[in-house]
């Protein structure tokens, strides 16, 4: 565990964002009120922006996932990002250096759903080129 108390708290929240203040306090060896104060301060500072659902491993394994590398017309970048956000299968979009401009991470219930999402990306105004890779397995996830 890290010696930085805030980082230790954040690490525990990454494991389980629903952990109670009492559980966090017990695992960190500090009082519950100290945990609550740290959480409030981290939220105020914007370090903690919210709490979300982590999907179960079995459910995640049932999804078909891919990375889609995308080359975009520079003047239409924001328009493409807005349209990507509207596609349910798109989970994350990264801006990257290199021969592509973005990498989109997709996850869908079926190969047909994934194929439709990839086609929709390729058909967008401003998308010049794509390269898709289906994820076969995940070797490490933190």
C-alpha cells in the first residue's frame, strides 16, 4: 500500500466505490470521520468526480470488444467526438499521437452489434480512415 493517505483511499475506492466509510477507515487504520473528511476534500478539489458501476468479470467477458483507430479531418474533430459519444457501444475515446488521431474502445452484446457500431464510425463525416482490432482476451486490467 502507498504511504500517501489520499492515494491509499483512492486505491481502495477503485476496488470498491461502494465501500462504507467504516470499511475504508478499518482498512486504512484511521477514523471514520477522517475518511469522511478526506472524501469531502477530494470531492471538493475535483479529484473524485463521481462514483460509478464496475461491471462483473463474467458480464465483461460476455461482451465483444474492440479498439478502433480513427483518422479524422482536423476541422471536424469535435463533430466526430460528439457523434462517437452518441454510439452506445463506444466506451472511451482517446486522442493519440502517431498515424491515427483517436482510439475508440467499443463493447457490444454481439458481433453484429459491434460490426454495426464500427460501420457507423466509418461512415461519419470527418472520419477519413479506421482500423479495427477485436479484443480476444484481456491479460491485465487494473
